[in-house]
C-alpha cells in the first residue's frame, strides 16, 4: 500500500475518531461542570486511570472471559454453519427443523443462563461457553441458510449446462454466494458471544472472571472499577469483531466495498 | 436413432406449460437443425424463445414432446457437454475475475492451466477486453459483461451453440463487429447455432434460416431460408436480396402476431 493510500485510509477513520473524542470530552466536561457523583457516572479520566492501575486484576479477568466468549463463538458458529449446511442440503430436514429454530430464537437466552450453570459447573468456563454458543448459533445458522439459498437460478442453470454435479454447484456457486452472509452473521455473533459470556458470569462464576468482577465491584460501590471492567469488556468485544472483519476482507475479496476504493 | 449425423437438434411436438401462472409457453413445436445450420429464432417478447432454448438445453423439462441432440436425449447431450449457452443476461460470477469467468467451462472440462490461459487470452482479444482480465464483473458496464459471457460460451468451442439475445445489450458498432466475428468463428468451426434475437436485420444477416415464432401460445409461425452467400460482409447488408429477405421476415412477423391490434387479432382467429 502506498503512503497516499494509507493517508486516504486514515482520512476515512478521521470522522469517527473525532466523534469519539468529542463524546469523551463532553462526558468528562459535563461531569466536572455539574459535579456529577462518581457512583452515577465516573469521569472517563478516572476510568482510564483505574483501567491502568488495576491492570493486573482486570486484564487477566478479561482474558479469562474472552476465552469463554471465543470458545462459545467457535462452537455456536460452527454448529450454526453445520446445521445450515445440512438443512440446505436436505430440504425436508429443513422444513421440519425450521419452526424449532424459530421458537428457540424467541427464548430469552438470559433465562437459559442459570440452567447452563446447572448443567455445567457454574465455576467452570464451560457454562459460559454454552450460553455464548447458544446465543451465536441461531443468527449464524439462519443467515448461512439464507446465503446458501440466495444463489441466482441462472448461475445454477449455467453450471448445469456444463453438466456440473450438485456437489460442484455447491462448491462453486452456493458457498461463494453464501460467504458474505456468513461473515455478516459472524460479526453479529462475535458481539453476542462477549455479551453471553459476561451476562453468564453475572449469575455467578469463577472469581477471576470479568463479569463476576464487574458485578461484585458494583455491589460494593466500586463503580470506577466496574466501569474499568466494562471498558475492558468493550475493548475485547471490539477486538473480536475487528478480527472477524479482517478475516472477511481476506476471504470475501470480490465484494464491492461500501466505501473507499 | 435414424441417421444421427443428419440432425443436430431435433425438437418434436414440444409443449411447455408452466403450472405457475398456468402459461402455455410453447405449443407443439417442431424444429430440426442440420449440422452447420445457423438458425435464428425471432418473435415478439414472451413468445417462448428463451423457453425453447432452455428445453433444447435440458434446463427445462418439456411438458410433452421430445428433444434429441446428435441422436441422444437432451439429458445425455447435456451431461456430455455437447452445447454452450449464452443467456439473455450475462450471468457472471462476482467472485471470479473476468479471466476466471471465461475459464470456468474450461476448468469444468479439465483443461490444464497453461491451455486455459492461452484460450482466455485469445477470447479476451476477440471481445476486446484485454485490459480487463483481472477486473471483477461489477466493475464492467452491462455491454462489457455481456461480452465476457459471449467469450465464455465460445471459449470451449462447443459443437452446438445456444445463444439467447447475446448482443441485445451492445451498441450497434460492437454488435455488428461481433456479428462478423461470430460468423467467422462459425465458418471456421463445424458448429451449429440456435440464435435468439429481436433484430430482424441481425437474424437475416447471420442465419441460414430464420424461424418466426408467434405468441400465446408460443408456436412456430413459419421459417424463411436465407440464401445470401457466405462469407457475409459489410456489403451484404446493402444487398437488394438482403432487404428483400428482411421484408419477408417482417411481413411474416406482422402477419403472425407482432403488434397486432385487438380487432386484427380477432380477425385472425
Ligand atoms: N419459470 C417460469 N415460470 C412461469 N412462467 C414462465 C417461466 N419462464 C417463462 N415463463 C412464461 O413463458 C412465456 C415465454 O417466456 P420466454 O422467456 O420464453 O419468452 P421470450 O420469447 O424469451 O421473451 P423475450 O423476448 O422477452 O425474452 C412468458 O409468458 C413467460 O411469462
Ligand atoms: Mg427471452
């Protein structure tokens, strides 16, 4: 990439950075100006300071929770893609299972958290992984299925004119068509996985887990520490999302970019 | 099969009804093509030209009747890769570059990389898209996309070409040039062509025979042998015989349903 292209790329990010800076600046300024109590909302500067000073506790806790989220993300998304592949391949299975999936989608997953704790040891990461996996499964499965079904009939006709087998059509048409859908779902799932892990930990978990830490800090009025925990969770969540987005750029190279290029 | 070398395409009593919408797209179609024939199908929009092409290519199952290609069933012919098809719209794969789109049928036939590369280069030359090998379809104009589709269909030199308004999206200049190119390819190779078009002049210029179709339900209204000598050139279009034939096709079209007023239609019943 040339220096010019790099500059152009940086210029794209500029508005977002400016907005973020303004929001944080306003937050800080208004709290100072109106003497807002710190238990209501701490200053960003205080949160940042705690984020750094408590790093030996916060960061390993974040990493612990992140691993749960990652595990749940991998399992849930993997099963989602697998299920969509099977359902897409065998129509009757699909029609039988789809209502079940729709019903499952309507279940508030938070309600499932105590059950997952009962199934697995609440202090083991597996219970949180299960919650994260359940959260990730449906969006990935439904989007992948949609993607697999959105191939153009003309493209399939053309492949048939080459006497292509179903498997070849699958590999050369259905899968590439589905990939952008899959990545959209994976980005949603990356966010849900982090939410699932943290919320799961609010119901109890290992003392070294971020959600447990945030929850207990809030209960003993350590709001700045709780906020620093939230900041840690946010950064990790954004990190996972960005990782998926980068993978998407590597795989779905053909798609016209919404912006830039 | 009786004398398979006598007919490349044989359509016998083909009827196609779409359950969805209860449309009879084709009604009792009989058509047969000898080797090296270049037959154009012409007729008003919705008269079943594309449907007939799909039935010949075994992409649609006829409701009644039979299609044989080189003495084989249409199904066998398709699995033997006996024909190449160009659809009305380009039907390109977004995730493949222009070069890779053209190479697709060659990959399916198991050509090696070097051979594919050479053929793709020759095809890009033919459709004048040399600089665009590594572009993606969405970076091309509609006419350029259609040229890629034409290059792809011609790339593997199928013995039978099914072409559905391949030049419909092109400007007049490109269209006339590609008409000449198509004819020269056709004259060099041994292939047989079924060509759908809306342009009477194009049909007459290219074909050995023009088949006129009429709508609702789609039938064959008549056929006109085009006795203009090959090779046809730019001068052919100025030939008196060319105009005569164009007029005959136009009259047949008019007589059999194109732009009919309701009262004319009633008079014909
Ligand atoms: N898949 C389908 N399902 C239902 N009806 C169809 C289908 N495909 C075509 N038809 C109908 O069959 C008739 C013939 O369609 P076809 O596409 O063959 O026409 P055409 O002669 O190619 O028209 P055009 O010149 O506009 O391309 C039309 O009335 C159309 O509505
Ligand atoms: Mg058509």
